[in-house]
């Protein structure tokens, strides 16, 4: 699986077109009503995270999500370790299984892949998905609905907070089946004295009509 490492490093995200077929998107949306597949449901308004809801999957993950998580991790681990070299931070294992073993040793045992549902008026505040001491630097957002057909509004938002500088925002609107690889916490910037950290948060603008569904694939488990 090819990931644009240059875009990920320079802009904090990389676009993967047509990662999922329309049929796979519909199958994933259909899972949402199967309560037995999920460990927790979150009402975003209750916690002042925004408005809408999401559910975290329980183990074992559905086969498609399990396969995507493993394939994506394999593609992203070399880029993560390049960032570790730039920033002088610990490296990550080549295998997702080993990363999850490390998570479990730290008490991070709860799966983090999740499904998010937004209706008209819903939105997601800017945030980061860390969940514990061990945090892989990338996560993947898979877009299951088609903008302009299934919903309007609902742009995916990325905001960078460079040190001692104004914030920089981007609004993205991928097609159904596309995915975005985004940084979980920060990306490296190039300075005169070497690399430095640029903080990045993500969110969703208000959905003005229709229904917007996404699948979030986070690689580290939660405490």
C-alpha cells in the first residue's frame, strides 16, 4: 500500500484515494446497528466533544477492519520511524502485533478503531487521539459517505499550531471510499537547528444536511 510520505511529513496528512469500494462502505455502515460489535458508545454533546456520536469496536475486530489496520500499519511504520529519527524519539516495531503487545504491557488493552455518525447540525471539536503512554504517530480516517450526495458541510478539519506562530487550518472533503492518513499528535518541522514539533489537531465542521459516516483506524490501544 502506497502512502505519500512527503505529504505526510510536510503537511501532516496524506490522501489515499479509493481505499474502500462503495459496497465495503455500505457494509461498514451496516455494522453500526450491531451493538454486539462495540464496547462503548459516546454521545459527543454529553462530553462537550461536539455533537454526534461514535462507537468503539470491541475485539475481535470485523475482518475488513482487522486487515486494513494491519496493512496500513505495515506501510506507516517506516515513516513513523523516520519521524523518530528526526525528532529523537523512541522507534516503533515493524509489526502491529508487537505494538499492541507493548500497549498491553502498559495497561492499554481496549481497542480504538471506531465508527462515527453525524447528522444535520453535528460537528466534532478539534482534538487529538492519544489514549495512553504509547501513541503511534499516525491514524487513518476512512470516508464512508459521498459529499454532495449523502451530506453537505462536514469538512474534515486539520489545524497546525507551530511554536511561536499563528495557527494554520485546512478543510478537506474526500470522496466516498477515500482515506486520509493524519498525524495523531504532531509532525516534524525543519528549522535552522534541526527538526522541531508542530502540533496538529483534527475535527469536523458542522454537517448542514444529510448523514456523514466515517471509520477511524487508530493503531495503539487505549488505557
